[in-house]
């Protein structure tokens, strides 16, 4: 944040989904976090949504490389150049060519080809897959949380990566609606993914998810 040259009274555009830590850091500097929506495919800050939140006081744009997926830095830097705002990623992008990342990407490809009933993340040669985050479609959070509980009973432990988007966290609410971030918080689930996982573990997870996905789709309809 220091390299962005943020001063008291500045506005800083940050993603709501996965951006709470940034918002807190911005506020500690005496600046104001301005939340923008994310891309529905990669969950990173959407340049178009960020542009809609620009004001004369916008000093910086701070995206997050989320779950190992790179944010659209080219689009965001182009926006920053147009509006005179610094663009600084919150953290460096994990190396996609590291040995563990290559192995995780292989596992992610296997899961993406075989999983049914969930929406898998788009594949990318730049994706380091620090997390394998899927969407559990349906009627919102109850379906995702029911899916997670059912997976746990079958020995598959998953996590909710972002339970509440930052713009809805008490102390940061401003009345803005960010539908993509809100839907992502309701539907996203991080399935286990490690370089050390075996083929048997991956097959077990696919079997558990596919059976439950079909049941949840039928119930939601």
C-alpha cells in the first residue's frame, strides 16, 4: 500500500469479494475504500466495475490475485492511466510455473473435466490454483452450506472462502449493491487441492461431489 502513495482523504478502489483486508489497510491510512464488483468468472476486480466507481478523489486501484488466479492487470492499468490512479496489486501473483503449482494445475484439470453439479473455475496457464473454488448453484447460501455439510459426512473437507463480501461487513456498509460479489459469497466453496493429493483422493472427491450435485439441483428445481 505504501508504494501506491495513498494519503489521508484519498479514495482507493478495491474488490468487495476478498477485499476486506485491503479495505482495513486503506482505512488505517486515513483513506476511504471504495468497493467495486468482481468478474463472475475469475472473482478478481472487474475493470469495468472499477471504472464505474472512479471519482475525482480516486488515488489508487488495488486488485487481488484471488485463489491463484491473476487479476486483469492490463485492463486495470489501462484504467489507471486514463483516470490518473496508481494500480498496485495487494500481493504478488503466485508463480504458476513452480513445481507444486504445476501439480495442482494438473489436479485442477482432472477435477474440472469430471465434476458435475458445480461450476468449476476457468482454466488458465497463469492460474497457480492456491485454491480450487467452485460455485454451488441453487437457491443461494443454504444450498452451498448444505452441500458442504454433506461433503464433510463423506470425508471431504471444504471451506467457504468469503462468507460476507466486504461492502456488507458492519463498519464498511455504504448502501451500494454489488450483485456479482454477493452471489459469489453465497455460492463459492473451496474444495481441497494440494500438490500431494493422490488419484484415489481426487476420485473420491469427484464421486462425492457429483452425487450431491445432482441431488441439490433436483431439490432446487
